[in-house]
């Protein structure tokens, strides 16, 4: 899995399509993480994830509008969050019940950083000025998210071994 599609960074259509997929995925993942933090009664972290879900969701909507405005079609572009260790490890939904705030935040950080790096790379390397400007803006927003998440990790450092001993694992579903 996870062979990321080669993208022509010199084309605003491709950039916007990719960005749309990325923001939409981020919005959905943050909603899930917010729900997970709710189940652990970590309201403030749930609040952070709700805020990020809202921001990324609005951003996805804005990018969708830009695509429509330009008369671009919406190509089926895929972007998937990955675990810090890489996308081939445990599926995200199986990990949810055992996530402390720290783990959820590290997951968010990994993917925010990945997004920021990705847009930065496009901003530096595209030969199209419009794409460079757009990608630069996107990179700056993602860098801001990286910083927020980093601040929260300071508040919720890595838990001690055995922190989740008293959690009830959810029923296994097929
Ligand atoms: Zn972000």
C-alpha cells in the first residue's frame, strides 16, 4: 500500500487536489482523536483536536471552493495519515482505545510535520510562481499547527509504563 502518487507540482490543479485530500483527511482524523480523548475524559486535549478538526475542515472547504472557482474537476486523490513509525504498522482505529493524550499528540505532530514539510518542499521547488505562493501559505499554516501540538506535548509528556492497565479494551469487531 501507500505508494504516494507522483504529483506535478507545477500545476495549481494538482496542488489544490492534493491539499484538499490532505486537509480532509486531517479533519476526519482530528474528529476521531477528539472522540478518543473524550472517552479518556481528557477534555482539554479533545478541545484542541476539535479546534484542529474545525480548522482543517474549513480549509478543505476553502480549497474545494478554489477548485470549483477555477473550473477544475475534483480528481480522486488519496492522502492518508500515517503512524509515526510508518503507514504499515497497526491500523489507526485499532490503536485508538489505547491512546493516551501523549500518543494522540505525537500522531498529530507527525502528520502536521509531514504536511508542513511537503508543502515547504513544493514551495521551494515548483517552477510555477502561483504554486510556490500557494504552497508557501499552506506550509506556514501547517507549521503553526506543528507548534500548537508541540506546546501541548510539553503539557502531556510521555506516560509511565502501565498507564493504560485499567482501561477496558473495546469489544473486537469484524
Ligand atoms: Zn494542520
